[in-house]
């Protein structure tokens, strides 16, 4: 007997499934590259976004990760993840996810530039 989850897993390993996965990964990594570039243009230290769809950004001088979360939410209407949520080592950073449409990521880049640039 075959179950739907088994069929879904099987589809991942088909030629078509592998092609679809590759395209999706390329899309998200393209988004990450845009986010990384936008933050770097604002003079921020950026980590990640090259081998994962998450971009880690050092908070501007004098701002903690929750302060940055509030600033991005209030001033840019962009939700970021405060690094403090990942433990003490995450404090002083915030994370931006590339899991979105290209249109939305381009809008986030424009808003980041407006608020932090």
C-alpha cells in the first residue's frame, strides 16, 4: 500500500522534482543576495545569505536586537527576527528571511534603504 506522503517524497527525487527544487533554491538565494546587498549599501555588517536563505545583520551602533525589531516594524513596516531570540550570542544582530516573492523582497530592500541608508 502506498501513502500520499510516500508519493510526495518519491516526487522529490524525480527529474522534474529535482528541477523544481533547484529553481526554488535559486529563487530564494537570489532574494538573499538582494537583501544582503541592500544592508551592505547601508553600511551594515552582513553575514549569511550566501549558503542559506537567511541574512544576519549587525544592529547599528547603540541599538539592541529588540530595538532594531521595533525600528524596522515601526519605520519600515518590515518584520525581522531579533537575534536575542536565538540566545545571548544573537544579541546585537537581526535576521531577515529570503523566503518571499521577489517583488516583496525588492520592496523590503527599498524600505531598508529608506530607514537605514
